[in-house]
């Protein structure tokens, strides 16, 4: 394990109680383990958002820049959804 640094943090009673309950349940051996798990989850979420932005959003933006005529406006999407819903109502398949 990497070098450990001590930190002092202030938490609302609800969050402090949640940590205590996790430790009391045996899910974690200490409050420090709970906090480390929470930080790992935040790091994983941030990495996932970064990957999504880099791999999907940037790619979609680049495609939009290359072929703006392919882009649907919010109005286009709304019109298509309304038409789809109306067609389903007419066919009796709406639920």
C-alpha cells in the first residue's frame, strides 16, 4: 500500500452516521476504508466521464463538423417523436 497521509475532515451527521453503519455492519473494517472506497468510486466515475467525452462526445462533435447537414435539430427530433407517437396511436399499439 502507498504511504498513508492522515487527514481530518468534517462531515454532516447523516454522512458520519452512514460511515458508522457501514463499519458496524461489517462491510468495512474502518471509517478510513469507507472513505477510500468512496474516493475510488469517484475516481472511477471521473475516468468514465473522461472516456465518454473523449471517445463519444468528441467523435460526435467531429462528425458534426465534417457533415453538419446530417445533424438533427431538437425540433426535428421532437417532430419525429410526435409523428411516431401519433402513428402508434392510430395503429392501436400505444401503451
